[in-house]
């Protein structure tokens, strides 16, 4: 099964580059993320070390932003497990909101790299 590095960029210009996600994901034969497996990644602005944070994409589709976050803002939901992992695919993330329904954001898969084919190369995410 392939292990892919997947980069999601915000479609909203206000959040572009400062609120992106990258995950290392194992996919099945249909190129969908394996269910029942957590995946590790980064969230934030990748060009600035003080503005990027480790995150976990849980098997239920939630993104865990870590124990340092307030409990009511720690878990974001996503539909990534239902998506085919390919460049151009749109993914939705829902952030909890204290004043009503969740805030909804659309991100686009902008990069998919097979980790076994990286061959000691580095490509910036932005």
C-alpha cells in the first residue's frame, strides 16, 4: 500500500499558506485513506517554524490539534476519509464555533508525493 505525503491548501485567500495541512497517509487500492488508522501531519504556515504544529488525523475523520488547545477548539472534523487522494480533490474541514454552527472551510489537495519515491529530495510546500 502506498504511503503518500498529502498537502492541503486553503481555497480562501485569507487563510492561504497560514492554515494549510500536510499529512503522511497510507491509502488503499482506490487511493482512499485507510480507515481505523491515525495519520500524523503538520498544520500552519510551513515556512515559519514558530507557526507550524503537529496534528493527528484520527481514524474517525477528526483532526486533533493537540493537548495545548482549548478542549472546545481541539478537534476539527473533515471528510478526508471519503475522498480519493489526488491533486485537485476538495476536502472540507469544520471547526467548532462557540456561537452556533461549525465554521466550514474548503481545502484543495495541492501536492501528492509517494514517500518511497522522494529519493532524498526536498520540495518546499508553499
